[in-house]
C-alpha cells in the first residue's frame, strides 16, 4: 500500500478544507482525483506530501509519515501550474533536482522522453506553458517513485503530448508506482485510470471503478441511429426516438434495457443503416454524483 | 552537502543572469572609480597614499550599495519560489528545508563577493595607474571586503526573512525597499535629529546615541572599516573615540548576520508553500 489516508482533516483558518477523508492507493494503481474548483484536491495532495499539517486523522506514505525522509525519498510530485526560474535552462533545472534526488539519470535522454529535446538547452523564460509542464513531468521521472502525485498534469498539453503523458503514466504504474492524478479534463481520465475519486467541498463523495460508478448511477445511454425514410415513423412512435437531423435519430435507454432494445432494433433489418452506442459521459457521471451529494 | 552545492550553483547562475544586479554592480564600479579619482586631490594634503584616501569614500559607498545588492539578491529568493510553485516542489525533495536557505546564502555571498572585488578592484587599479598603493591601504581594502560580506550577510538574512514572510514577490520587493530606507537613510536622519534636539550635553547624545549608532549594522560597518582617526572624526566628538575604536562595532557587525539568518530560518520554517 503506497498511500493510505485515514480520516484526514485539514483546516485553513476557520474553514475545514478537507474533512474526514479516507483513501487508499496501491502500488501499480492509477487513481483520478476530480472535483470542483476549491474542492480540496490540491489540499489533499499537499497534505500527502507533508506540506500541510493535518488537524486530525493520519496519512501514511509507504509506511512512513508524510514529509519524513523516507516518504520524501519515494515520492515524486508535480505541482499545479508549475513554472521554473526563467533565467535557468531546462537542463540546469533537471540537473539540480537530480542532485537533490541523488539520481544519476541521463538528463538529455529524459528531456527527449518528455519531448523537450533541444529546448532543454534554452532558458525556461522562453518556454510555452506546455513546455514548462513537460519540464515538470521530466522532474517526476528523475527517480522511480513509489508514489507519484500529479496535480493537473495535462493542463496546457496538446492532444499528442497528452497521449504521450498517459503513456508515461502507464509505464510508471507498470513499474509499480502508485499514481494519484487530479484533473478537470474528465473525458481523458476515462480510459486512463483504474479508479475515480470525486471530492466535493473537502469531502469524499465517490471512490470506485468507472464501470461500477456507471452501473450505480444508472444514467441513460444513447443510441444514435441513421435509417431509411420508410421506418422513420416506426422509430419515432414505437421507440420514441428523437429526430436529430434528416436521417439521424437518437434513442435514450437504461443500461439494463440495452440488449433488449438492440435486438428489437436489429430485427428492423436492412432499413437500419448505421448505429452508434454512446455510454454516459464522465461529465454526466460527475454531474450526477456531485448533485447527489447536495441532496 | 551535494544538495546545498547544487542549489547554490543554480542560484549563482540566476544571480549572474540578473540584469538589475548587473546594473547595480556596474554602478558600484563606476562610483568607486570616480570617487577614487576625485579623492586623489586630498592625497598630498593628508600625506597618505591614494588608496588610503579613497578608502573612506569606498566605505561610504559600500554602506549604501552593499545592503542594496544584498536585498536585490534575496527579496525574491523565497517569495518568487512560492509564486512559481517551485517551493512546494523543492520541499517535497529529500533535502531538508535549511539546505535551501544555506545554498542560496552561499551563492548570494559569492555574488556579493564578486561585486565587491570588482568595485574595490577598480579603485585599486585606478590608484596603481595614477598614484600609490601601500600595503597598509591594501589591508584597509581587505577589511572593507570582509566587513562588506558581513554587512551583506546581515541584509541577505533580513531579505530571506521578509521574502518568506511577504505574500508574493511584489510585496517582498516593497518591504525590501522599506528596509533599505530605514537602515541606511532614515535611521541616521533620526539619530541626527535626536542629536540636534538633545544638544551636545543632552542625555540622548551622551548615553544613547553611541549605542544606537553601533546597533545599526550599516553604522557599525562604517565604524569598523573607517581608518583609525577618521572613525573618531566621523563621530565628531559625540561618540568617544574609545567606544568607536572598541570591540563594540565589531561585535555588532558579527552579531547582525547571525541574528538575521536566525530570523530567516525561523520564517522559513513557518512559510507555507
Ligand atoms: N493558501 C491558502 N490559504 C487559505 N485557504 C486556502 C489556501 N489555498 C487553498 N485554500 C482553500 O482551500 C480550499 C481547497 O483548495 P484547493 O486548492 O485544495 O482546491 P482544488 O480542489 O485544488 O481546486 P482547483 O481545481 O481550483 O485547483 C478552497 O476553499 C480554498 O479557498
Ligand atoms: Mg488545485
């Protein structure tokens, strides 16, 4: 078990920014942390790094107190919106952090791996936002961390860089790291993480596998159909389909009814040109679970 | 140890690439040269060599510019890292918190040393070209350099403390200007006002003024580094020459860096990344 959070509370002034939160992240597991702005994602991460004191509860990183020498040795962190001193080059920044971590990682290979390459010899002041983010990621890869804490790591990355980033996260997890990622880009977390944790106002609302969440939420999925004109009436009347455009219709159905509906539809035969099944979006799930918490 | 050196190396690079700092050091060199040339007229009258004559002006110049350089180097040191989000990152690394401050201190002292060597070196070069340099005067400049480093260390410590305490680099810059004004300008003005109000025989002039003068690191630096005889002259009879020549200014100049760095370490422990 790489990260154990037990009933953790963090207070800032009078408000409790984290209350009674419990969470486990095993090694090799990728956990997505989502929640509204100010939900307490960054707070949870900083508390796990020992940068914020706990008002109650406890946190263990690889069996040690957060912030202890052992915990810091086996943790890697990417802060949100990180930017390094503009007068230093990327390679100089990495070399310094490498010495702090006591690793002999090849800096130029690391720069190539995150896609900075040549830019590593330029000053950070000349970097774009995405390039600074990549430098932050390179710093995470200096060692093989038992626990990687990544705060909005993909903000500012282009789609290809984002894909590469999740590739690197997969490698980390495959090598046995526990990975905790916070993000607002819900759709991209969908396929890339093992578990979803939703925070709301400092409280944990949901902590489960995506499929389980889907099933529990029982949100309607959509079937998108294009069919020839002869069966348009059947579709609208019998299946109460919604006409989207000339040839295209949309039917919403419960996950439990899906198979029955599909067999009925396929019995329509040739008149049916095409069909797409659209599961509920993570955005919808997120909305569903945060709303549930209000009630 | 390696961590401290790695931090210091990066920090020294940052100082070297700091344009504001370069401009300040260039200004210092320029002033050192012109003060030396202007002061050379008095050489014959006083019967001393040119560098000795210049050292008094160099000391006065340093009182203003060394604290300025130290604060320029240090005001951004912690607040800037908080703003960039790198303080949280550095503190999540295995090196202890204090190594961050020590690394920065080493780099900044080195940068300050380079600035002092450039400034005083220019003055020595001018004296070698135009007049005479005695061994005694070289020792005087060495004393200025060491005193300047101590004075600088005191203001570096104050700079780190205010940088950790301020919310943001902008606020830290403001506080730095304030500290410079108070210690280097306003303090002496206030003392002068006290002297005028209390008169030559007043209790303030007799009992408090000498100690207040020594308590300010900038004034202590002046007392320590001015050539003997001139120290008493500076005090213009208000401070007994005994006190000015005693160990008290030296103790003050040594105690200030320690106290200021202690303050910085304390502020650093409380800073929230
Ligand atoms: N330095 C601070 N001082 C006081 N309160 C703070 C501080 N930083 C954050 N907070 C409060 O803590 C709460 C949680 O903030 P946190 O930064 O953890 O949110 P977050 O989930 O990371 O949000 P975002 O998605 O915007 O990054 C908020 O209510 C915020 O106002
Ligand atoms: Mg955040």
